[in-house]
């Protein structure tokens, strides 16, 4: 499996793509490679303008199975720009059978009221384009509410906008469940924290071994419960699609990892049954 991440600091914070890779390999038992085009404070409009040729080349020639698309979040950009430039990335993905995944971001700590609009935008975009939605922001809100009285469970970094190591652990788990339909083992507690105890954004750890931390078991189980019980995933389990996909794994390589894609787009379920969707 190959995954391309497109975004900004919410994508590269605490080496999120690498943590997602490790979780996917643990959950699905398959090898995974991750690649990243992420730049600080950049929007998808910038990606498809200033960096268009990098995005185009990587998507068309990278041989990716999935492309995770993360829009600028703080502040939210004009909704029409989000739609326009996400659509352009999706169009490129579809030319090479790469599955787009919409990265639903979270609101700033001081502005929780913004989460409702973020959810609306990304849910509508996912529905209109018939692509997968990773409901990170929705699950973030649920975990954040539940974690209020739990020590050392803050999802936010010190700036109240970016993810802490715990926040990125949550994000990686949602992406893993979205892409594979599965969760990592109960004892998967590993995460990365590349930050240093100062407020200078340019100072980060450069030794990977220094980044590795262990998420407290109580916090990890709370996050796992919220991810597992989220409506999109709970409904997929109830539908039986996941079991069907697992049975097909013997005959169609990668079938067991398409569960989330099928659940998010009912029309594709019918096409899949008719043999119009091929999993590579």
C-alpha cells in the first residue's frame, strides 16, 4: 500500500504520516509506504497553484493507493476555494485510480464552535464527490469532551491549534480505521513527539529515537473506544460489508481494506458487486 499526504503543518506535525504507516501495518498486516507534500500554513489553493507541478507529478506517477487531502484549518479558508482545489486533486487521483481521503480537521482549542462548520464542509464535500471522509474532527471533539478530567490527555499542542502527540495518535488511528476498516492492536501505544520545550516552531527533535513516546493506556483505550464507536465505523460493522471484504481478500488482493471506502459511498457498493470496481 502506498499513501500520499497533501497538506500543511497539521499533516507533518509529530511525523503523522509515519505513525499512520506503522498503525496501518499493525492493523492490516500489510506493508505500507508513505510520502508527503506538506508545507507550513499552506492551503490547497497554494498546493494546486504554486506547487501544482509537484502535486501533479506525484499523483500521476507515484502509483499511490490513497491520497490524504488536508486543507488549511486555522483560519478556515473560503469554502469555495476548498471545494475548487479539493476537486482538482480528486480529479487527478481518479485518472490513476488513487482513492482520495478527505482529512477532516479539528477546531482551535479556543474556538470549539468552528467544529460544526468544519464538519459540515467536509461531510458535504465527501458526499458530493463520493470520496472517503476521515472523520477526525468529529472524533476529536468526542475525545476532547471525554478527556477533560483525565490527566495528561490534552489533544492540543501548547499553541492550542496543532495536535499534541496524543492528538496525532488519535488522528493516525482514525486514518487507519478509515483506510483499512481496522484498528491497531490494543497494546499499540507508540507515538511520536518531535517538539521541544520552547515556543520556537523551528526547533524540533532530529533524532527519531528521541521522539518516541508511549501513550498512557487509559488515554489510548479512550481514543480507541471513540474511534470504534463513531457512527461511520459502527454502521460499517453493522452492514456486514467488512466481513464480505475480508472473505474476498483470498481472491482479490486488498479487498479487506476497502470497507471504509464502500461504506462512505453507497453507489460504489453496487458497482463493486457488479464488478465495476477493481482493487489493486
